[in-house]
C-alpha cells in the first residue's frame, strides 16, 4: 500500500460544524489534508479544480457533505458527483441536520454511501465524526480507479 495523502473534503456552510469536524479528525490524526467548501458550488469547484482550487491534489478519499446549504444544496452536489464517471466512485457521506425522510431516501437513491444526522450533543457529534473518519480514511479501501482521477 502506498503512502498517498488521504484528503477529506468537508462541504458545510456552518463554520462551527466544520471546526468540530476538523478538530475530531485531527485528534485521531486521520487525514494529512482536510479541505473545506462552504457550499455546493465551491465543492464542485474543488472537485473540478476550478478557481481558488485549481492547484489541489488528487481527489478526496471521502466527501462529508451537508444537505442544507446556500447556492447549491448537497443533494444537487451528489447528483453531479454520481453523474460524472471521474467522480462517481468517491465515497460520499451525508453529514446533515436534516431528519427529513425525503432527504434520506433521495440521498441513498442518488448513491450516497452513508447518511448521518448531526447529533445535537457536541460530544456525540465529536465521537461520531472520529468514528466516521476512522472508517473512511483508514479502514475503508477505495477502488484503484481513484489513482486515475488526478
């Protein structure tokens, strides 16, 4: 196994939630690089290396995607990711405050790998993110196609 950089892309418009996710991942030393996109448009800019993201490295190991965001919501971002042959195999975990059944069903219908509702309790949220990061950044083995996505 090579020592490639494990990138995690967080797509969330809540600075507080982003800060908590980064702190939880850092505590477990789960990623050499964490990138943040504040909305769906920025997420696609990151994935397609546009604008301020034109010099990013390879694709992320996993995308942590919120649903309710300005400009473009997470469901729309997921549609774009799953419709692009170069992006569709990147694991996408919906990490959202939405408890709406329609969001859950639509996320899985579009190919989300997991759906996690943000716990209200900060300790619970921190623990959930550490477990999530441990699985996707360390335990899970991504398909070899990732190497050809650069």
